[in-house]
C-alpha cells in the first residue's frame, strides 16, 4: 500500500513503509512525460510517413525541403518585424536582431551538416522518413505548421486583396527633388553610391493628393485639408533641402492643419537644422508633431521638442489638445507609444467633441485609437516596407502586425487610419516604394 495519508505535505509512504521525499512525485512524473513524448514522436513520424506518400520522388522531396526552409526564413522575418515594433532599448533590439540573424542561417546549416546522410538518402528515395531523426522531423513539422498559420495571415493582408482598405482618390505627382531643385542631395559618398542604384527611389518624392473618406466626419469638416509628413530621418546622409522641399510643397498647398508623425532626427548635429527646416511651415489651424523611435537616438529627445516648438510647431506627444477646427470642438491626441508616452484615455462619452484626430508614430496604436473613439489616425514608422515586391507588396515592416499596415488607408470601426510611407529613412534604398508627402482632403463618405 502506498499513499500520503498521515504524512506531512509533500511526503509519500513507500511500499516498505518508509517515508519518501517530495521529489518522489517528480520521478512518478517522468514516465508520464516519456509516454507523452513517445506519443508525440509517433504522431510526428506517422504524419511524416503520410507526407512521404505524397512526396515520393527526389524532385518533390527537394521541393518539400525548400518549403520547410522557406517557412524557417519566413518565421524569422515575422520575428524581425515584431521585434522592431517593441519599445525596448535600441541596444537590446540590435543585440537580439544579431543573434536572431545568426540563428536564421546557423540552424539550417548545422541541421544540414549533422543529418546530411539521412537527408540525402531520404531525398534519393533510399529510405523513408522513419530513418530521419525525430529532431529534424519535429523542427520541419514546426516550420510547416507555423509557416501555414502565419503564411495564411500574411496572404490575407496582402495589399492586392484590399481587406479593410479605404478606397481613395489619389492624385500622385512624382518630384525628382534633385532635378527639380537643382541641388545635390547626397551629402556622403555612401549616399551618392546608393542614389546611383537604378531602382533606388530615395529622391523621388511622391506628392500624393488624397481624397480620404472618413466615417463619422462632421459635415463642417468635409474638405478639411491636412498635410501629413512623417519619418524625416535627418541623418546627415541626405541634404536637408529634401525635407525643405516637402515642407515648402506642403505649405504652398495651404492646408488647414499640418501633422508630423515622428522620426524627425537620427543624429545629434542635425538637431541644429530643425529651426530653419520647419519654421517656414504654415497651416491655418497650426502645425502639430509627435516623436518616434528614432528620436530616442539623440542624447536628449526633449531638445527636439524644444527646437520644433521654437520653429512654431505644437508638441502633442502624450497629450490631448482641444482645438477648434472650423468652429467645431475637436480633440488632437498625440500617441508616441511604446517609445514615449500616450495620453490617458479620453472621455469618449463627451458629446461636445465633434471629431478626434490622433497623431501616432506607429500604426500599431490603431486598436488604442479604436477603443478611444478616434475618427482619424495618422501614422508612419513602417516606411511602406522600404521595398515592395510585385503583387506580394511589402515584406519588411517593424510592426506587431507585420506588413499588414505598412502603408495606405484603412478602416476598422470607428477609426480611419492613414499610414504614410514617410519621407526618408536610415536605409538609403527604396524599391517600388517612393518617399511620400501626403496632402489629405477629408471627405464625408457620402459626399
Ligand atoms: Fe522611421
């Protein structure tokens, strides 16, 4: 007879009547785990055997291996996008990124080197999958299952399907800024070389006049004009004249409001450019800005706020400003999460507020805006993916939602969101993804 009756908590009585120790239960647990593991192994092997019947010739087996490798790379890309959406310290993100990058290539190389013989025998049809080591089968199964899951979501949010996209009327004018201004925009040798790459569009500014239908837009604001700038990225690689051109075009358009959604400065010496660059900006109801993750790269981001304020811009980062737009009480919210602050939740039952506009660096704050009754959210950060494949669209996008909101116009009740591709970046390459200056005219959906 065995049991814990009459024994202190955690002790069991052995068949011989001796007290045993708490870890006895642990030892009981081991055979159970072994049974579970054995079941898992059998299941993986039987699934692999079923796959074998579909992939019986060398060519299809090579294709299957390629699919597994593709899923492996896709999962790392998924991880990369999510990692860069976090508010962690830059050094931590960069360190994690380096480890993840090394692991991306080391894992398949090591598995390939160790299991070269069983893999090659399996590919050549000299054995079935039962001879493949369980580690390999389990990892392949993991890649295929996770790849199918994330791959489905990735496919679902491709721009070609236009799910949750807002159809807009867009009038795009491309300014080759160096030709139009006659100025040399590349300030460094690296930038000069990058600009020579034939497909590179870093200096081709797309001035996009967008008629944006906004659900819930009060009639008074129909036709309201917002010039939206994002991701300026003053690094010193590109001459400030590029940004000056965008500010000049935006001001000439005579907007009602100008908005800048973060990533203004990357390098400390460029802080000195801010006043001259942004003080010429004019908009009837004011120019507003928030900061982004790259603004943490200078020693004191509050200096950026001060210089922008001196240039006549209004800092709404972490704040809610009540403003009168065409005599209508509206709220302007500045969301800099997760790198700085975001405002306390506004009182959405306050019916005196006719319209809520949120400036957010990251499109990941879309759900926060939806919870807080924001009518229109303007964001940047994802740079349109920096490069876009034909049909597939953007791949790289530092967002918790991957490339879903890389750029464009989206609606999920009650919020409409415009995500700009931004004007510049730290990477001196843009492929099928021109810098964007958004000149947005708000429209009631019925008009
Ligand atoms: Fe950016």
